[in-house]
C-alpha cells in the first residue's frame, strides 16, 4: 500500500504517467456489440467521470478493467502490481465492528499486524515494524474513523457490529473500507445511491483529494462537476476523454455536434451538386469526361455522418384538477413507530402550488414525514386535515424493489386499469419513456432506470394533487433527471421531494423544510447556504446513523463480559503500541542529521502529528471499552 501522508491523503500526483490504457477493445453480449475499436488513456492521479446512456456498457467496462470478463479483442493494460478497488454489490452482516471491518480492508496492514503479534525472529520483527511505519499503520484508526464519520457513523456507531445496520448502511461501510485501503485505481459505480445529501457532499470533497486515480460512474451532476477533472464518454461503442467537469463536457460536446452537423450538411450539399451534374450531363459526349471526374470525386468523398439526435427522455404526468387551499394541514401532530415518536408537535400546511424539499441529516425523519403525507403512517397525536377530494401519489425506493419481476409493465398497468384499451395503456407507458419493446419485457429484465420510470408512472397514474417523492433519481441517468425536473415544474400538483441530488432540488424546490431534532420548520437560507452548513461540520446535533434499539437492562452473559474484557485489552494494547511508536518517532526527530533533508524532516514531522491524533483516538476507544466493561460487571 502507498503511504498516506495525511488523514485525508496527500494532494494528487503531478506526473501524468498512464494508469489505465484501453487499446482498440471490442466486446459483445449475446451478439450485441458494446465496444468496437474503443480506446482511451487515463493518466495516473486523474479523477474521471464515466458517463453514457443507460445500457451503453459502463458497468461492463468496469468488469473488463478488473479482468472479471474477457475481451473479444484489443487490450486493457495497467502498471505492474497496480491495485484495483471497488465496492461489491452487497456487504455482508458480521459480528465485526464497523471500525474493525474498515481496518480489515487494508489487507497488508491487517496481515502485518497479525504477524507482529506472533513473530519471534528479531530481524523479521524489525522488518514488520519498519513496514508498518512506512504505511502509516499507526494512524490507520484515526484515518478510518475520519472516513466513517464523513459517511455518517459517529463514534458509538463505529463500535457496533455491522449486523446492527441495514443493507444500505453496510454499503456505506464497504465504501469506507475501499476508501481507507486507497487502491491505485478506484472504480466506483453510483456511490451516492446509498448516501444522504451530507454523505454525498463529503464524498465529493474526499474524492477530489484522493491521492490516486479514480473513475466514477455517476448520474449526479454535482459530483461530476465538483469531484472530477475529466469526463470519459461512452457512446456508439467508442470512448472519448474530455477535460473538465460535466458542464464543460456538455458544452464541448454540443459544439462538436453542431460542427459535425454543419460539416455533414455542407458535404451533403456538395454531393447533391456533383450528383446533379452527373445526372444532367452524364449522357452527353461533350460533358462525359467532366461527368466521369465528378463520379470519381463522389466515390472518393468520405461520408460525414451527422450526429444522431439524443434519445427522447420524458415523463408525462397527468394533471390534477385544482382544489381549494390548503390541501393538507397539521396541528400538533406527532408521528413515529410503535410508542417512539420521531417527529413531534408538527404545525404544517401544504398548498397545491407548493414545491417543497425536505432537508435534514439521515435518521432525522424525512422518510417518516413522507410516509405521513402519503398516508402510509398514522398520527400518534394531533390532527391532520386533508381536502376531501385529495389524491396522493407516493414514490420511494423500496417500491421499485417491490415491482412484480415476472410481469411486464403492460401487466402492471392492466391490473390497475383493467377496463382501459391497450392503446391507451401503451400510451401511458410511452409517456414515461417505456416504448413498445420495454412494455412487453418482464420487469426482472428491465434496467434500474426503466423500473424507476414504471414506479413513477404507477405513483402518478391517478393524477395526484400531492406527489411525495423519496429519492426518485437513484437509477435515472442525467438526461432522465433533467426530464423529471421539467415534468415536475410543469406539474400542477404539490410536490414534496427528498433527494441527495442538489441539482434536482435547485431546479424544482421553491420552499425548504429542515427536519431536525424531532421538528420540521422552514429553513432560513437557500441550498447553497445549506451545502455550506453541511460542509462546515458545526452542526449542534451529532449525526446518528440509526437510532439504537431500546432494550431493557439485563445482566450480560459470562461470554459477553469476557468479550468486553478482550476488547478492553485489545484497546489497551493499541495505546501501548502507539505510545512505543511515539517514543521511536521522538528519537528520530531528535537526530540533528534528519534536518539536513527538509523533505525528510517534514515527512517525519507529519508522521508524529498523525501518531498524536491516532493515540488520542485509541485512548478514547480504550476509555469507552473500559466504561462498557465496568457497566457490564456492575449490572
């Protein structure tokens, strides 16, 4: 592993040796070519966004780079011993703590730490300690904790086993692990899909500072503008690398398309002029030589193909009739699960022309409020007044997962509109970009974006007066997100929106509600203010990944007490090792000869600063372990 010279990693490398070279590759799936003569070179240290239409082959390219799938032709090359890292599709639930799971991701450090506990040969012990110093092993816990904190895990969460968390939170643990391991080539496929807005903003900053090469598949326009410096575009089975973020890419690409279209038009006019001469004078003996010359010119002319128009992305929401305001009003409402209230004393009003974005850290109650508005949760106290004719549409990610995989989109429409003609049913599907081929394809074979479109269609089919959308964009590409924002702006019903896509929020929302500490109130500021607030990290309330499960105190088992004692011993050993490391660093820094080389002196000074932070964190964990042990022994 390359040494990390700071908690958040050193600045990107300045040299531009190739990290990844893609040479003339070809690859097909079931006879359908995804790549044909595609080439690209990604220099070392570059941050690259991989974009292209859904189904073009972006995820397949990642599999080809990792060597999981064999090319039909061409070559993909990486430097010798380059390490490739990414996040698996699923993260298992285990009894290992969140922090230890992330630490385990650095396999070299884990192996060396394990060996150091049993090694007896003095020479080998010295080699191990030297290597642990080289890879900054002693600052590992502090670095891992910093990453986990950025992704939403507070100190208490980091000590809990991963089995305590849902699948989405375990995916955050897996993301933290690969970021901590710092592979030479980091491949991330839609990493913000399981993050909240705060986590997504933190990830943007972290990736921008990541010390090695990154390629990200993402439909998050903000991430592609702020975290990457290049865009790798996959289109028509070819790869093209552009300099700049996504907005720069779209501008350059639009200019290229316009230029190509103009050149194609100019050539078409030229061909028509030459062909006209041949048609008029080809049969005349006096013009035969000139006509033949023009035939040769036509044959030699390389055809310029005008760029195809972008695929049509659309959402056609049926429009509701107008109701008298307010359509929803709450007085003193509390809502939650079981006997635990998540939100209390709500006094809210929604009118039909409202466009409301719900802001707030994960676990504060945004989804709970969404379910209350969508009538999926009842009140614990207080009063909700709804218009007597109110229709509510609700979209949440779990609904995409609950579609009937063995049925077609047409089957889904037929089940709720059984008396409607098939032409009308197909027109509904087409209005959400599900054309004839997709209409009769089983849902299990559709892409994530196509499933999301079907779920949005089902949520809006009754022309709701209030549309509640909880993370609607996770599987939509950028063009579809733009089309969704246009449809929502044209929609004549109220919209309540939860999303980590700040670009979408900025285009749609005209009111901001902050969900925090059990309350919901208007946010005084705009989205830029909220972004700065999240990045400043000075929020008064500590982030909580998930509410702890309440449990009546009971005497722990003997095995549990033994486990806590082992945890306390392990924490104490960490403190001892770091203390020893501090002593060695002090000796090193006390050597006057060290300062003959300013770079070396600065490097070792940084190592000591990291060791100080790591020791403080290890002492905090030790004290926490002792407190848990004392509490268990005194029950």
